[in-house]
C-alpha cells in the first residue's frame, strides 16, 4: 500500500446492485466475488465495487471486469465464478503488454 493509504487495485469488478439487479442476484454475485478474492489472497489487488445502477435493467444482473472491459448480463453465480477464474485468476500471471510494442 502506498504511504498515503490510497490503494489502487490492479483489477476492479463492478457489480450492479440497483433494484432489479439486486433482486435478480447482483447482491449474491458481489458476495461470491468478494469471497473468491479473499480466498485467492488478492485483497487490495482486486476490488469489487457495487454500483447503484448501470441503466441496463432489462439485462439484470449486470457486472463488468476492468481493465478488461468485459461486460456480462443475466449473470448467474456459476457465470460469475467462471468469469472470475478467467479474468482474474488466469490473467494474474499473464504477461503484461508494454508501451514499447
């Protein structure tokens, strides 16, 4: 963590918890992802941010993995788990592109 205490995570997962998303599983998806982050020892490196509404209510629940810009809709817990594995765990050790390329 930096001296100022302001930690910038490597990855952020935005989980909509607006009224429709929350009712259709958004809250549970967020909890699942926070649990997976803790289990993987990635606290501080990966963060779940609850958003109030993404204005995509017809597609609830909605979530997004950044910096991959990977959006998901009608997300089940199983899909959230798979996306976490793909966009966080498997990419954690992937080589990073450099600006020289």
